């Protein structure tokens, strides 16, 4: 007899209890209609993830329990066991999985391993559980874990396997970054194989402020083979029929569970029994979706992040400056895909230093995308600034000040449209610029959301080419892809006048920022001493700028923001 599992890969909104409840009910109904014996939701589905300091509000916690009661009442007429992620609390709060069946809460499991690194602050909010959890349905033993519990090699899953778990469930809210899904799959395959158990992993999907969750839920058999793989960046309900005796056969043949010493793990396992009957049903074919190309994943992450940030925060349209460069072009292109070209406005704001090619490229791009655009020359505004500052600046030479005035004029115009029409202003800076401070505060950094701020310049070009490939035509035109990067704030300006070549710069930045290599370690890699000091100086002295930038989507291992927390006032010199 096989047991039918359904994975509800759901896009929650933090704090939207009623909206989340309606989605949860809809998934439960569909699972029940298709004869699922169990439906598994992601981590903290009911509350949204991460709820952050909302956890400190007792009303938020009370409303969470009220919402669970509403789901209990709804479940009375359904014949499906519900494993739902939500906050539980008494004098402490807990990241919890509730087991609900026929209107009753049969038990709950409290997450035991609370991550407190990268973007995670769970020890700030939650108290760790102490006891692994098993439920039995007709002698089928099903263990529950939550996200980090399964990443830990000697975590509660070991005790669950030792106590005969046929299936281990994992409720997850694992954020996306470049290459993360491959690491995740390898870990899950390893756990399933070493524990001789089925693993059903249900991940959150959608955007939440600076985080994007990619879904990619999977079910893996006791031999470490993927039997179900859900699409990435897509909400949906996915089914699989599993043989609960497969782990028994795998363990009897290989005997892996015998190698674990139970006393070395947890003294007890909380076990509950649920009186659900498993009945025969017509076989169902599980979905298997191939993983997306690395740069398609980045494209989809930015698209998802823009769409959810716009809609979940009540915006309808976006506005951004179009320079004819790759950064603004890619931002506009993905925004058009995310919320529709009719909801994107591009502002072309040429100065005396803007090339005709850049203006023409911006117009052609706008037409290719089908977005609205306006041309607002800034020459007169700029000259008025210079005239008004003439007396104050009379004994000085022209420098970055005059260049930055142009950027700030453009930033003001973008924000004017944002204020007047209620559009969300998109900033278009990339990670290479953010790292080195090659951006103007209150100028090109102005905006409410910065979608590509965690994308290195070299990756940005690869995503742009992938964008064209996915759309089957050259939307981001060749001249944009091939022109040397330039801010066009002075005659014949190129980025490489100030910065090292991006291929070399990004290589150093990745090692220094994402992999936390120090100056002396990078010197041993063979990089030029002067180059290293220059790059590291630029990174270190521009923390104050990054703190004032708009939020943007985490796309790399170590994003700026709450992922990387460096002091602004910092006298440490590594040489």
C-alpha cells in the first residue's frame, strides 16, 4: 500500500494571515480532492518567512493561534493529514510544525536547530525545541524536521531514522542565491541515502524584501535518487505516491542505521498515532523538472523579487532611469517581464555628455520591451546648478562634484515621478559598483528597490545574454551588450578609468566579500599588491554608502545588507 504525499510549494506574505489562510485552505482542498494522505507546507507558511520583529508583538502571536484554529475548523471535513508551519508560543516563541487532522491538533514539533548566520536571526526570536517528533499512520512512521534540522549532519533526523522512520518530512524556507539549489539537492540526497529513508522537502517560494525563495521542492528515495522535483520560482501543489517499505528494504540490505549509536543523540522521541486509513488509489505520476541553467535561475530570481516586492507592497507601476547601459537595460527588461511592460516607465535624461548612441539604444530597448518612455534633457537644469554654484566654487577645479550633480538631477527626476504618480522607483546599480562605491548617493542610488544590487557586473552580462536567449530574440540589443561601460558624466569617460577591468575586479571582490578571504591570503594568490590595496580600500571606505542604499535581492553567497554586517567607523587596516 502506497501513501500519497502532496507538497504545497506556497508563496506566503508576511503578516497576511487572511490571505495566507485562503491559500492554505485552497491547497488542502485540492490535496483532499486528489486523494492525498498528507499535505506538507513550507516553514512558517501561515505567518510568512521571515517575520522578524513581528515575533516580538504578542498580538501577532495571538493572531497566529487564531488562524490555526480557523484551519482546524476547515480540516474537519477533509481526510488529509496537514503538516503546517507556523509560530507557537507560551512565554517563549517556537518555529513549529503543527500536525492537524479532522479538526484536531494531534501534536506539534518545535525546530531544534536555529540558524544564526548569513541572513538568519532565528536565535533572536525563537527558542529551540529539544525532542524529535514521529507520527504513525497505519504503522507508517513519519518524522518531521524543519529546515536547518536536516542540514546538520547529526541532527534529529538520525534519531528519527533510528526509531524506524519510513519518511522524513522537511518544512523549509531556504533562500535562493547563485548555485544554492545544487548544494541543497546534494545535501538532501546524502541524507536520504545515509539514513535509508524517504525525504520529502517542501520549500517556500516567492519574494520577501531582500530574500527570494526558489521553491524547488523534492522527494528523494532511500537510495538518494530524486523521485519528484517541483519547478523553481513557481507556486504549486505536487503529488507523489511512495512505498513506505522501501526504506525497510534499503536498510535490511545495507544496514546503515545500525552504525548510529542512539545514545549519542536524543534520549527520547515524541511519537503520536493518527487514526487515518490509507486506502488504495489510482497511481499518480510525480512531476520531475530539470534544474534551470545558472543564469536562468538568476533571471527568475530577479523577476520573482521585483514582482513580489511590487505587488506585496501595494505598488502598481515602476519608474527607472534609462541610460543606454547594461544595468538599466537589464533592470527594465526583467521588470517588464515581472509586472508587464505597460507598468514600466523609463526616463531618458541625457546631458551634454550623453552619446547619441546611448539615447538611441535606450529608445530602441524601450520599443523592444513595449514599455513607456519619456525624454527629459537635463542640460538646462545642470547649467542652472553650475551658475548658482559659480561664486561658491570659483577657486576650484571641476571634479566629481560636477559629475555627481548630473546623477543627482536624474535621481531627483526619477523620484519626482515616483512621488507624483505613486510609482516604485527602481535603482539600477550592481554589486561591483556597490562594493567599490562607484555610485552617487541620492543620484543613481536613489530608489525604493534595487533589484540587481547583488549581481556582479560580469554576471550581469551573462544574465542579459540569457534573457535574450530565453526570449528567442535580441531584445537587449548588441550595442548595449558590447559598448564599454560608462557613467557618461564627462567627455569620453569609461568605468575602467576608475576601476580595474571588471573580470579582474569581480574575481577579487568575490573572494574578499563572498568568501571572506583576507588581504594576506589574496596576496598569496598572486594578485598585485597595489591593486589589492586599492580594491580593498574602496570596499572598506564605502560602507557608509551601502548602508543608505535601497534594499535589493540577495543573489550571491554574501549580499550587502543584513547578510554582511561591517562597521562604518572602522580603523582596521589589514596591511
